[in-house]
């Protein structure tokens, strides 16, 4: 007997197939089963309107729950929404995004890079030119005389963890099976891109029922090798000044409780990366806070003298290692625990452990028991350094400036007004570094700063994706979370239009918009490099000098801009009461009903009031020769820091 089949288009088969895919993840001794693709985003053009667009409409008429469709205002922003959703669901769920050919699809390139850099799953379905070439060249087709099979979508190849092009209908079976294998693999996940020529999307084929049946993708969590654990235990027992660096892998593995148990058993302190914020509450006895270039003085002081670094779920990016200057003990050794081999073996470590963070920590805790404890001298230093840093943050949170407040005070007020389960969101500018070192985290889901790609414009669409996930979480009986986006005017202007999406769906997203009339982060960096904040201020053009550095501040009203999009806006006026009024505004926004739509709180800040120093460094090259005195001085400081840079972590 032959296999039962159904006659349908390629696009219809894809939509129904995606509606039947589930992830299964074992958490705390029970399986969690969820839809891998709970919905599809799409902006339609001639490339997908008759393919994926028609299929989504057909299934919406049949049953809207089969594959819910969501609008967006920009294809890149749709990818950001999916990434935010994926991060909050701990990589068990994400969205598919359909785009038309040419600019629609290429708009997703930045989103693909962000997803892959952050190791977060997203399924991209860019439309492509005719596979048959019956219409050639078609509108928006890229023509290259040396390779006529090359299309715009080939630009996704280096940005994706998996890429395929469905040039014939029957190729969907292998393309999607292999694509979803990568999408659900913790060690390999990122952007999965399956290019769909517009004629193939609408073409019919006989689809086997087995392709359309429900399928489960079990999240793979490899265990640690016993010999690796034995060697790690020996290294820990020999260490006098060990330190844990915890990254996002701890959160994705739900390893928080095991990490807390590890610190309680051993007394070993923890510094966390941007992705690892939330692995321990900020006031935990063993939590040193952020580490590296945007770290706390506590974490960096302990790191400088550490003789053993236990990296768990971190990819050791340059901010984490302070561009390889953070660890100054000549005898320091590294244990790298990571589900991804590329990270476990990074920087020439002497002991890589390729394993799930939770499973590795369980074995370490069992093997160590109470046989090891750090010395009293290190315990005293941990307490002293924590107290010093906490006092520093208290001071900058409480210090008042007029007429314009500091960003430190704005962060402190927002932090105080939010509940422990709420989520703060950010991505680019000066805010991520300041949040990393000063945000007082109380919940493992409470901090979402996209800093692997640090993409300007991510904040609002990413926050919208997180809020979608939070609403689904609450509907399933989980915690009720508000999502608060903190964004500067530079990032806001890049991609604020997704506020319209929140208005259309009446999603309460709280946005704290800090207007400092320029790029505060790069302005400060430019000044430190001797370039005097060149090109980083929003000013009118001085035509005589052709300079944007001396003109009048631009007469831009971003609060009014948000109001014009249908957003409810609170304006915080400059003055001594600004911080208190901001704190109350956040509380008032939180009190609004969940389906009342987005709320924006507008406040101005003084970009010249810096956050407290991390007593660390970040390697950004300085001009070796210059006629500008400030650049000459910056180069001397640069060479001093370079002298402390290590070639490898060991």
C-alpha cells in the first residue's frame, strides 16, 4: 500500500508542518512540551503574498489557532520580536518570519546576525526570485554576471547557522527537517534560513501525511564526562582564589539552583556576563555582580588575582575578559563548561568540559560535597569588595542633579519602581554597560540586554517579543510580568515604529525613553580616545565649519512623536523632582491594565554625568600618530593598557 498523501501547495505544507512541531525539555525531573513555532510574522509583497500569505489566510479561516499571524512594521523588527520571545522562553520557542523578495528579505539580515551572534533561534523564510527563471530578471532581482544562480538571499549564508534554498517542491522535506534540527540544538542554534522562490511557494505537490504529523524535538543536554569532572575537582581543590564566571548558558540550562548550591558549598564567588545577569540575586553573599569592561569593581578586583576561573555557559567575549586584561595572576588556569565546543575550547583552556551547565554542576556538587571551602582571607575580601561597590551604587543612585538628572539616577528610580519578576530590556548605547554594573537583579528572568550584537533599534521590538512571551507565560499560570524597555534617543529613532504594533494589539509595553540629544556611549568613548565626541551629538549643521558639534540642539519632540503613533505618554519635566516623578510614573504605568496598549515615559538626562568606573578596560585602538593633543594622550594611555593584555586564557 502507498503512503497517504494530501495535495497542497508548498506554502500550505510549510505552514501546517510548522504548526505540528513541539520542543520537549526536561526541567526539574519533568518534561515540558511546547509549540516550537507559536506564530508567524510576515510583511507581504509579490514574493510571498500568493505563497505563505495565502496559506496563512487559508488556515486562519479554517482555525486561527493552527498558525496565528502577526503583523509588523519592519522585517528586521519582526526578527527582533522573535529573538526576544526565544530568549524569554529559554530557546524552546520562536517565531517564523516570512518576507517578500529583495528589500523585504534583505531587511532581515541584521536580525539574522543578531540571532546567530546571541545563539538564539529564529526561523527566517525569505522569498526568492523564480526558480524556473520564467520571468527573468524579475522585479528586485540581483543580477551578477559571474554567477546567475546568486540571489540577495545568499547574503544570509554567513549569518545563519543553517541555510537552504527550496528550488523544487519536494526539497521542503529535507530542508525543514534539517533546519529544525539546528534550530532546536543548544550548541548550534541561531538563525535558520530557508529561502523560498516565489513560484515554488505556490506550486502544488503530494505531501505525505507523515510529514504533517506531530513531531517532538527533544532539547539535547549532554552530560559531563566523569574524567573531566574528576580533573575539574582536582583543580578546584588546589585553588586558593577561584572565581566563577557565569554566562547565559546557566540560565538556558535552568542551572541557577545548582550554581547557588555550588557557591554555598565552596564559598567560590560568582561574576556574571551580560547574558548571565540573574544567575544569582544581586545581594547574594557570593554574587560579585557584573564582570569585565562593564563590570563591578568587586568582580574585577577578585578576577585580577584569581588563580582558577570556572567559566560556565560563557563565550568569553571581549567585554567579559576586559579584552584579556582582567586576569593578571600569572598562574591562572581556566575550566570552561559549555554545551558548545567552540566555547568550551576557547582561548586555549587547559580543561574544556562540553556539557550542559546544570548537569555539570550537579556532578561537581556531588563530587566536591563539603570537601572544599575557600580560605577566610578570600571570604573577607569578597565581603569587603561587595560592600565597597554597593556603597558606590547607593551614592550614584541617590545623588540628585538639576536641571537634568544623571542616567545613574534614572536607572536607580526605574529599578526601585519595578517588581522583582518584571523584565528590563536594553541593547545599545551607554545604557547596557550601566545596567550591567548597577542593575539590582532579583529574578532570573528579570534582565534582558542584547549585547552580543549590541544592535541599536532592538529595544522596542525585542521588548515586544518578550512581552508576548510573558503574556503566554501568565496565561499558562506563570508569573505576571511587566516589561520595561530602557532606550536612548539614538536607538529609539532607529526602530520606534514597532510601537504601532503594540498599539494595534493593545499590548502594554512600558518604554522609558532617555533623551540626551546624541550618542552618549560613543560620545564618551570618542572622548576617551582623544576624538572629542566628534559626530556624536544631535545638533544643527554649522555650515561655515561643516560641523554638527557646535550648533543648536535639534528641536525634536520625541514624546510628541510617540503620542502621534497612538502611545500614552508621561512627560517628566527637568528639575529637582525629575527622579521622584520618574519613579512614580513607572509605578503608574505598571498599574495600567495589561491590554491597555504601550506607555512611554520621556525624560531628559545629562550625557556628561558618567556611571561609576569599573576599574577595567576595553580594547578600542587609538590612532598611533596624530596632530591632536588629546589623541596623543589617549594613545599613551592605550599603550599602558596593552602592556597588560594576555595572548591566551589558559
